[in-house]
């Protein structure tokens, strides 16, 4: 699944490094939310640069490493460690039968 297909990611971004910084119990929806938050950060940065006369509306909005870092700093997984453990216990009980 390519969750960044709608975003234009800066070539300096190593998506594997972004994934490596993510919690292990992240869901697909969490990953999409993270990418959306990074895109929001990129849009806010772009608007600020346009307001300062340093960029134009014609150039693309690029999601940078800093945008992903900002999104990761504010990220809260939808599934807690405790919930994940509970789900794993249920899975083990169901597969043991």
C-alpha cells in the first residue's frame, strides 16, 4: 500500500527511515494520518513562504524530512501497547483451538 501516492515527497526523504521511527503497533490508518499530518505541515510552511514572498503558488508542495519529523513528534497511535497485548492474547487463544 502506498500511502504517499497523493503527496509529493522531497527526494531527500528516506521513507524507510520514517517507517523505522514509527512505533511497532502503528496501524495502516495511523500511517495515513502521519502522512496527512506531514502534508499539513508542508502546506503551512508553503503558505508562510508565499506570504513572505519567498515562494509562489506555482511550485509544488513538497513534504520534507522536517515535515515527517514534526508529524512524528506529535503522533499518538490509535492502539495503545495495552490494547495491542490484549489483541495478541485473544489471537493466541483463538489460534490455539
